C-alpha cells in the first residue's frame, strides 16, 4: 500500500483500507471494527486518568502537565487548542507513569492521535463509534508510512515517530469531517513534510522530556494539517516523495540525534545533571540544587 494508492482510493478511504486488510489477514471486518472501538476506549481511558492525576513519573520530570493545563484558565479562549494539547499530554504522562496506553504507532508518540482525533470529536460532540472508520484510515496511513521509512526514533529520529503519528491523526480528522481520500492523504503529507529533520533527544533516555510536550504540539500540528487539507490546500511535493525525503533524512541523521540521549536537549547542562542524578553518580553537572523541582534520586539497583 502506498500513499498514492490510498489517495486515489474510492471514498471513504477507510473502507478501502479495511477491505485490503481483511484480504491480507483473513480477519472478519466486524472483528477489526470491534477491536478498533476497544482501542479507542483504551485511548479515552488513558486521557481520563491523565487529566485527573498529578502523580509524578518515577523520574519526577513529568506528571502534572496535563492536569495543570486542563484546569488552568483558558487565557487564549481557545477550547479546542487546550483540549487537544491536554489530551495528548494526558496520554503521554500516563505512559511515563507506566500506565496503560495504546502505542500509536509508538509509545513515545501515543498521545498525538488521541489528542487530535478524540480532542476534535469531543469539541464537536461526536461519539466514539464515529471514530472507528477514521482510526482504520489512520492505521492504513501508518502502514503506508512504515513500508517506506522508519517509525522509531532510534532508527530515524523523532520525525519518524511524531511525524508518523501526526500524519495518521491528520488523515483521520479529515475523514471524520467528511473529507475525500485525496484530502486525507494530503493532510498526512503536510504533517510529514513539516516534521522532517526533528531529532530524538530524550533527557536521560526516558520518554518524558521533551516527549510529553512534543505530543501536545504535534497533536495541534495534525489538526492544522487537517484544516488546511479540508480547505483543499495540498502538499506541493507528492506524498510518497515526502516519505522518501523523510526516510533519506533519517538515514543521514547521526546516531547522537536518534534516541541515544547523546545530543540535543539530553546534552544540555540540566539534561546531563538529570541523567547523572538518575544514574546515581556524581559529576560536574550534578551539584545539589541544580535539578528541576520535584526530581527524585533513583536508587541504585
């Protein structure tokens, strides 16, 4: 399956994806739909838990962001923006607390699709049953991406994880709102092309900083791409060529910028101090008082 094939599929695109999947797997369509609805329920449950909890992750770097944003005054008077961001962070903070989440397509990018798709649906009063077809399309977009490039930060940088999840979410939103297969694929392409080059630089090697806030930003990114595509804006570079470009950049990206914590934010003075404290060792960056509030010292095992 390619993005071009998906773009030229008869509407709705999700039906074409479902038919292809059933042909490949031999599974019953209704079983797939039932399983997708169950996963949407798991996504919603992780959102609800995350919005209510301010329990810190084991490192202490995250845990209070989603609840804090959700309960704060909406200074911009932009309920959709706040909802999408808070939902996305809720899921990723649940992941950081070792809670149950749905990897979509990875754990590090698990908040983007529920943040964007469920956030838009809740904003518009659309029930979960109506999200099944858009989620099937999102899965199809993810499969097409995985055939051409990486979907892990270790292999291709964060562009591969968060870019893929943003593309999947953007396409799903377009289908949810009645867009064509062409518009859905161009939404995915717009999301991808504006993510190219993003590095993976988790502090201490944990999927917490900058991952939690990054999911919030790219959930909004997905909504923006969907809005543009629904207005018939298209990616100037054909979608499959965008995938090829992203894959090429991923191969050129040095190992230090691919989830090794050897570059980017992980190598800032604070990032190094956090890493040293988590590893239970002393070095020039880990003097008393130089860690963010709430950081805990992990015991040596």
